[in-house]
């Protein structure tokens, strides 16, 4: 396998795969800077700054699959950068996010009530959100900041941060590595079936929303029945106490 050039560049030349779409646009950056480019873009992409971190991760794995980069090094660098980036995002949210929401939140529809609901939601589901957030643009950049702003404890956040980074880097580096020189074919197939993929994801989202609404409806019904039962119990107790306070002739007892 050809080694990096001085300054981190890659001697790609012969044998480099033909790259489609955005991968081709980033190829010169990776050729010029090599592993440091992977670290920088993944770090920025995970700490709130929009950057093509996922794209360069796939691209670096493609180059590893064709023998131009070391696959283990790509995985290790991307994993470390992803964990560090999200940790910085949590730090930003924990130190400045709450103050920002209190001062400017009303201008971006972040009312105190919505902020409180977000805190309750993250207290219940924050671990799941942090674990899968990297697979969604927007959430990948902001989940750490949101977790810090809503007060998610650092040790709990860090456990799910590491798990999420391992899943994200593992999935996309494996995809890129296995695609290798066939990345063009894989890309065209993905584009061809992306509509069906989006329909499937939309159907899953609808099913999840319906399930959530049904669960809320059942919970409200159960709480209503419990409240009615408590009211009936209090009424029966009150009538019994009133009857006990009267004599057999209906007059109040002494």
C-alpha cells in the first residue's frame, strides 16, 4: 500500500477509484491532507459545525478498500474525532446553551414550556437520541449541544456518545471499504432506490407517530378512569361518614 506523502497527502495516481457525486469533490482534499482531513472534518461535523464529515469518512474508507489508506487508521481516527466532537458539543451546550435559550429562545420559538418539554424528553429518551443521532443530518451536528443544554449528565451522555460513534463509524467505514473500486456502481444503485428507501423511512416514522399517539391516548384514558375511581371512593366515604354521624331516627348523634 502506498504511504502518505510529506504533509499527509496520498500518492493516488493509478488504481484510484472513479468517484461519483460529492465524493469526487472531496477527493482532492483527502489526496492533499490525508488522515488529518478525516480527523478535522469528522470533528467539526460532530460538534455543531456543518462539515462533510460523513462524506469524507466514506471516501477515506473507499481509499482504504482500494489500498490507498490503512483501514484501521481511518476507523481509529474517525472514531476518536467523532467522540471528541460530540463531547465538545455537550460542553458548549452545558456552559452556554441554557443561557442562550433563556435570552434568545423566544426569537426562535424556544419558549420556556418547550424547553421544559425537551428536558423531560431527553431525560427519558436522551440515550437513544445520542446513539442514533449521527445517522441523521442536523441531529449529527447538534445532538451533543442539545444534550448539554437540557442537562443530560456527562457520564450518561458519554456512554451513549461512545456507542453512537462506534456504530456510525463502523457502518459507514464498512460500507466504503466494501464498496472500494465498485463505489460508482454502489452509488448509482443507491440513487436508483433512494425513493423507495425514503418511502420506507417515512412509513416507519408514521408508524412510530401513530404508536406514540395511541400510547398517549391510552395513558390519558387510564388516568381519567383512575381519577373517576378516586372521586367515587371519596364520595362513598363521605356518605358513610355522614350516615355514621346520625342516629337511627335520622337525627344527628351525640
